[in-house]
């Protein structure tokens, strides 16, 4: 009789363990979210709709699920109705280690229904925020160019119709073997925010030579970023906030581009410059 009781007890414990494990396994079956690349929509006043949104900052009912490189499919151990929010992320200054939410783009939100083992597909869209100020833009489509040149620059930027990014024209600089140096700068900007409000320059470019990009704060010249070589058209977001914030007493600021000739015919193309701030 004693052995029978032990046997029944073991059966009960075994059934309980199996039952618990089954419930735990069922509880851990995830739903899946698949997020495609973002689409950016702009108005004519905002210029090009080209972008380089590489990441998604994903929230579910205001809880951060993670930062994901797009496109992405990931599991979520939840069921039911939730508010999904997806915010665009970029590589600030073109640096992979500086993945940031881009504050000039709106987030995308949608009410979704999560079910175990099922995948919900998201096609996020975005626009510029209403607080974005388009301070200065250049798309190379007008008759003249606004750039000024260093007195020792061996050439100037010209308009080209060859291999443009979009539209009819792009800007191009080519140094021939007899040329050593190029540097141009934008007009002076005297009313940019100086106390920490984000200031970014967006642009499309392609180049067979690294190009130095920086800032003149009055006469002080600061080399800040490099546009690395790219055989196809690329997009970059350059953050000028700190450089301006640490020089608030300057009367005006100019952005410059420059490089020297240590290649066979360095060739630099540029388009769709947007200087924006919040």
C-alpha cells in the first residue's frame, strides 16, 4: 500500500511538472513585428525627399522595445491590442557608433493587434516636424551658385548635368593635375540658434576623395567632419550644434568644404544641401 501511494504521488508530481512546462511554453510563444524601411514625404518648400534612415526606435505602449537596423523582424512575447510607435534613427555624422533618433522627423504610430506566431508588417512613413526651420537650402537648380572661395583655392564649384542625383544639376569640383587645393564656403549665417537648439546640415554627395567639412565662426576655422569616399550617391546628416553652441559670441557662421590634390583628378559632387534647426 505504501508503494502504491508513492507511485500515485510521483504520477501527480510528474503531471504537475508537465502541465506547468506546457503552460510556460505556451506563454513564451511570441508574435512578430516586421518593419520595412521608412518613406519620407516632403513639400516643395522642404526640398528633396531623399533620406538615410537606417534605424527604428520602437515603442509599444510607450515602452522602448529596442533600436533596430531596418528592415527588421523581431519577436514580441505579448498578445492583444497595443499602440506601436516607430521613430526614425540615423547615423549622426555618418558614424555607425552614433546612432541617434533624428529629431527633425516625425514618428510613425499605429494601433496593432498581436497574436501568437503571427507576423504583422509595418510600412512606416514620416515627414519633417512642424518645428523644423529650413534656414538655408541649395539644390543647384538656379542659375547662380552662392558659394565663396578661399583666396588660395585653385578652382570653383561648377554645375554639372553628368551623373546627377536628381533634378537637372548637381554641384561638382574637379582638381586637374596642375591644381592643388579647393575650398569653398556658404554665405554667412548670423541668426542661427546658438544655445543648444539642434542645427544640422543634410546633403547628398559622392566623392573619390575624402572632403573636409567644417565651420568658420567669424575668422576661426574648425574642421569638424569628413565626407568619406563613396562611388555612389550617399546621404549624410552633420551635427553643427555643439560647434555653434560653444561659440555663441560669433557674429556669423559659414560652412566650408575643402580638400587637397593627392589623387589623379579628385572628383567631388554634391546636391540638396539643407541647413535646418529646431
